[in-house]
C-alpha cells in the first residue's frame, strides 16, 4: 500500500473546485467555506454536533454522592472499572483524532473531526467531575489508573491502542483504513456495555446524575459513529481499490474482535450478579450492535439470529435519550440551545 500524502496547512495554489475535493489525496486550500461543501451530509452533522453543546457541571450529582457508598459491592466495582475504561477511551480519542485529520483533505470533514476532538475533551471532563464529586482523591486516582493494575482492562485498551499506534508508525493506506475502522468500532461497539450499566443503575433508582452525564456522552458518541461511518462510505466510492477482499477481511476481523472483547468485558464487570442485567442480555445486545455496524457499511450480517434488537434490551434506547424525546437525525430540533435531542442508534 502506498504512503498517504499529508495535507499542507498553507496551500494557496490548492484546487478550490469542490468537484475535485476528496476525502484523502486531494489538493485542498484548507479554506472553511460553509456555503461550498463537497459532502452534503456534513452540514447536517455540523449543525447537530454544535447543538449538542453541554457542560458536565450543569448536571447535579447530589443524589449520586448519597447513592455511591450504598451501592452493592458488585455495582460499585463495576461502576469503578467501567468508568476507568471510558476515561481511557475518550483520552486516547482526544489524542488520536488530530493525527487522522492530518491526512483528510476534505476540510469540511476536518471541521467535524475538530468538533469531535473537543467533545472528547468534554467527556473526559465529565468523568473527572463524576469522580471528583463522588469519591476521595485517593479513590479517584485508583479508578483513573485501574488499567495499570487490571490485566483485563489493559488488554482492552491495548487492542485499540495498538491500532492507533500502527498508524503513527506506518502512514499508508491500509493502516489508515485500519485506524478508521478502529474508531468506528470504538464509537459503535466499545462503549455500550458501560453505557447500559449506567442506564440500568438509573432504572433501578440509583446514580441518576451519572446516568444523565452518560446520556449526553452517548448522544455525542452517536454523532461520532455517524461521522466515521460516512467517512468509510465515501472512501468506498472514491477509493474502491482500497477495499480489497484482504482489507475487508481485516475490517471484519477487527469488528468481530471488538464484539468479542465487549461481550467478554461485559461478562467480567457485570456478569449475572447485578439486578436487571445478565450475561445473555449483554451477549445478545452486543451481537445485535455488531450486525448493525457491519450492515451499515454495506456488508450484511455477521451474527445469525441477532438481526433485531433483543426485546430484553428495548429500555436502553429510552434511557439513552438525553431529553427522553425521539427525533429523526435530519429533522432534529433543539428543545433548548444546550439540549438537542439524541441521535437514535439505528446506524
């Protein structure tokens, strides 16, 4: 695979004709012209992402401070480990996204990546706010760095981390496709056992503030998922030679490994010991998501018998909605400036 061409920052001789703009390998001027975009979907994505603006500290954690010490031991252990995992994911995303943007030559897509990077910073701030509020500084540090002491957690971080590092070491087309797919997996598979755990606590009347923080994060992550799906779909049209049988097999292997790890992780941190969730529910839901993600790229079904959302998990979508109001992505209207509705997870 040939090396990718890094986009220049100052390129006055670049091609301003949007008909010639490309996801990679283009000759961009880097001028942000909001009236002339090559990819029509960017305008809708940008508006939705900007309407998602929120501040972690605006959510009260007063009840969570009372609930946290009263959680069952299994719930508290799961809370700590899942939060540690989510903190790491958003931290590494913040660091990784600018490196991807260095090779994206459609400047309107780089606008989206910049917004996503900002939102990942807000997510990290949110997790820090949760920890600072509900536990001592010593406990906070213990949770923050559990990936150094929990081998299972380190293994999960290593899978995504190695994909990201590979692109730092070898900037060719194949590793670029790999890092895009890793981002798609992170946004579309890796978060979900954690998210459902917080929603399950909330429906059991526990840690409502934490669940609301996660709702806002979940809403952002859905737009990030939609962004990387569209980047991959545009590349399928513009760079069909990149999607060889070998590379598609690589993408499938990454997704299947992501599904396997998410199920294994859910069994490890949640298992059958927390009221309202069990291993079967976790497995069925993550395989359903795996099918959703793969079919959204146009590649069909991976897990027979898991084409529909499991009836036992129908409550997840309701709890993931930041406003408890459903709207279609392209018809989304903000109920308030800082409270635009969730993008329904049907990608």
